[in-house]
C-alpha cells in the first residue's frame, strides 16, 4: 500500500471499467442543458455522490453530538451510457466538519475495524 504522502487527489476515472466507453449519461445530459443555456457552462452534475468521513469509529460514543474536523473523501459517480455500469468518475479529498451520530440498532458487522 502506498504511503499517505504519495496519495494524490483528485482521482479521476475517464473510462468505464466494464466496457471502456467515455460516454456518461448524467454528463451528456448536463452538456445538452448547457448548450440550451439552461445551466452555467462550468456546471458538472454527477448521477450520484457520496462522502466518507475518515475518523476512528471506536471513539464514536465520546464524539456523539460534537462537530468533528476530519478528512472527507467525496466521490462522484455516473452511469456508462453504453453499458449501464455505475462507476466512480472522481474522488476528492477535503477536510470538513461532520457531526457524529450514534448508529441506531446493532452496528453492522465489521464496524470499527477499518
């Protein structure tokens, strides 16, 4: 595994890992709307996005309700226009505040093990 000092962000993935296509559904529709003048030229809209706060889950009980400054990975996904595969097109690393909530019910298997 690479040393964290060697990690470079953003990560970008320009082709579908399943078929090699460069055509993506949300990206293509966004471009159409830009051409029509309905949205700004620099707009990028993913099909889906998600974030992963990076923190020690074994410390959750003492952090509940407190804002936590931690690294955040933000991932953007789109759908291959040619084969329908959902895949990540970009990952960015940020630092931000997240509020830790205690999971309801039984924690998932492996929770807190990284």
